[in-house]
C-alpha cells in the first residue's frame, strides 16, 4: 500500500473513529510510538510545554 500522507515516527494513528451513528475500528497497520523521541524535541518546546521538561528531567535521573 502506498501512503498518500507522510507519517513521522512520532505520529499516532487512530484506533477508532466515533461518529454520532457508530464506532468504526480502523485496524491501522502502523505501530504506535514507544516513547518520546528526544532528538525531535527542542529546548523551546520544553520551555513552552513544561510537562516535557519534567519528563525529560525524570528520565535523566
């Protein structure tokens, strides 16, 4: 299957789509990320999202 939409390693796919009428299971073949890819997180992002900084500090102990 050829992808029309680019997907990065940190992207999440949907497992379910909920509408007013039904729940649709997507059965996505793509794996979910296993954690934060710290090489992709900038210092500015850690500053803007303090929870990222906190997680980074906790994982460095």
